[in-house]
C-alpha cells in the first residue's frame, strides 16, 4: 500500500544574535588568521616568486706546507717531488729536488 503526501509545510527556523557575540568574534579571528599570516610569510621569504637568487661563499683555506708535485714530460715520463719523505723514497728514479720558497700572507 502506497502512502500519499497530502499536505506539507517547511519548517523554517531563524537564529539571531547581536553583533557582539562569540560567533562573530570567532569568525573575525578565523578571517584574520586566514589572510594575514601568508603575507608575513611572503615578506620574510623575500617575495612570492623569486626571479633570480645568488649565493656566494669564500672558503677558509689554510696552507699546511704539504706539497705533492707530479709533472708529466713530453716523452711520456714524469718527474715528482713532495714534502712527504715516504713519497720521495718511492719516487727514486723520478725524483727531482726543487728550490721552493713559501711566504704566508695573513
């Protein structure tokens, strides 16, 4: 057996509040927190879209007076010299002793 709707009336309820309510205060706070913080983030990150960004760095280099020099000759051989005694012992036939002067500029 089918049921037939004879009469209907929508129920309409209105809720009213003053302008100084907690709901309005919450809505204003949410609006401010949605709009304002992204602008601070964009300001601190130097813009929305960076077109060009450069970064340069100067390394701190200390000369410890250690040298290894290996020079290739035109005939296919090589000559070598180092401040390390063990390396010089290994290079017996190819060892050349140069005159080296060092000046530190601090």
